[in-house]
């Protein structure tokens, strides 16, 4: 009798150990990071390459592991029940149920899964050969189970043949948001990563410098006046127009002007600035930042003129503008620090009407809808469905907007009371 008990105990111990191996493998292979495994496989780790292949067909992988785990658990429970009935009679069913529930729960489920979820990559690499063997052995049965599952779901009107998966951008964005929420990323880094992902969705019209803020040069001015304007301007490149501000015939670069003056014995008089000006580069306002960044790199250029669908001049876009969308404002010795947004003691904020919604969202961690308007003035006009007068207030999404100043048809200053968190 003692021999039988020892043999039975050894068999049950082996089955519980096998069940724990299946459970830990399932948790490790589903919790491990595909990007880390891919990086390790690229580095020459053969086990990582095996894990990557197993994860490519997750349905077959999970099916094989679950099939093996259930076979082992059912076999262990059946043997225990039969043995306890021999020892204690019918009451042995109760004893077997209690003992197997405790053993399976602790040693075959909770313990291995807890360890695996704490060390997913390490466990996944170690169990990869065992899991591959399991998948190979159970593949025919798993395929049959999959057919039965799909047919059963189809009876209830559920078709999983074409299941939706998250795009790579969505997965990366979700990971960034999760890490920021858990404190793994500081806000500035999160904003930079989000901005990189947004490059393909944001168009030039959203970030360009509008034509009313663009400093331009009239070709009809005297050479001395043009030279004085170029020297006093904080900008290196200035559009040159003739007859009409929409008729831009070139872009004057400050360095080219200085070279021409030096070659002209230090005098600006007599210079032909139309010949000095470079060829203007026009791009449509619907171009994405990602496309324009690629064009800037391929053309080895830093400056472009933005036009609408009718060819009308809308503004300018520079390489610095796109970089600032990623890393935030970049200041040099000629720039002045931005003090546009003024935070009041009661928590409200005064901003100019032409403040970009994207910039406000990033600066104050808001979620204003920048699809309906580029600037906060445009956002208020969209809400009001008219051009509001100073003193008018509008509330939407927990935010309150009060128009402070208006010049003609342009809203120049707005008070924003953000929603309380």
C-alpha cells in the first residue's frame, strides 16, 4: 500500500509540474514584449527567433498549450479521484476535489503564472523548445478544435475570419500613453513621441506662419531700402514680391545679399535683388508634415511657400517649424521668449486669438478638438457660429471661453477657464 501511495504521489507531482509548465508558458508567451523578442532575434538569439515564430500564430500556440494543460489537469484529477475512492469509498470524491483544487490552484496556476508574468522574456526563452514540441504534437487536434470553434461562433452570427488588429501606430501610441500614465515617461518626452506619430496626420496649414505674419520684400523698393530691411530682419529668408503680394517671384537669402554687397565693394546701390533672389518653392497646404520633412531633406532646403488649391499664397513653412512640432519651441539669439499665454491666479488663461490649439493642448495637457479649427479664435467662432463680440462667453466640453478683444473681424484676445480635473 505504501508503494502505491508513493507511486501515486510521484505521478501526481509530475502532472502538477507539467500543468504548471503549461500555465507558465502561456502567461510568458502572451505577456512578453514582441518588440524585445524581435530585437533579441535580430541580435542572433536563436531561442528568441523560436519564440517569435511561435508568437506569429498565436491562435495555434494558445490552443496547443490549453489542450495540453487541460489533458494534464483532467488526468491528474481523474487519477486522484479513483485512488481516493479506493482508500475512502464514495467520500473520497470530496477529498479528491478539495485536494486537487488546492494543488492545481496554487502550484499549477497561481505560482507559475506569477513567476512568468514577473519574468516574461526569461521564461519564454526557456520554455520555447518545450512549447514548440507541444505545438507540433497537438497541431492536428488544435486545427480540429479551431474549426469547431469557428463553426459554433458562426451559428451565433460571429465571424472571426477577418478580426481587426491594432496598427503599429496605435500600438505605439497606446504604449506611450500607458507609460506616461504609470510615470515611466515625463510629459515633455511623451509630447515629443506623440508629435512624431502625428507628423503624417498634421498638414502644413496647421503649423505654417500665416501670410499676415510673414515679413516680405517689395521688389519695387530701392536697393538700399531692401538691403536695410534684410539686415534688420530677424529672418534669414524673405519672400520677394512684385506688383502684388500674391505674386512672389523669389526668396532672398541674407547670406546671398551679403556676398553680393561684398562683391559690389560694400555698396548695396545698383544691386539687382531679383537676380540675387533664389527660385521660390511652392507647396500645397494639404501636404502632411511627414511628407514635407522628407521633401526638405531630399531637396536640401529649409524654406517653402504654402499655397491653397487655387494657387493663392497662404503662408510659409520652414524646417524649424516642423522640428518645433516635435521638440517644442526653439529659440535663438534673435527670438523673443513666448509669453503669449498668461496664467491668472484663479486658474484661467488669457491667450491671443491666433494661438494654435495644438500648442495649447500640449502646453496645458488639454484635449481641445483641433479638427474644427487651427487657432483658438477659429475654435470660438466655430462654437458661436458667428464672430462674437467682446464680453460674450461660450462653454463647451467643460471649458469656458470669453472674448476679451476684437479688432474688426478678428478676435485678438480670449480668456479661457479650463475644466476642473
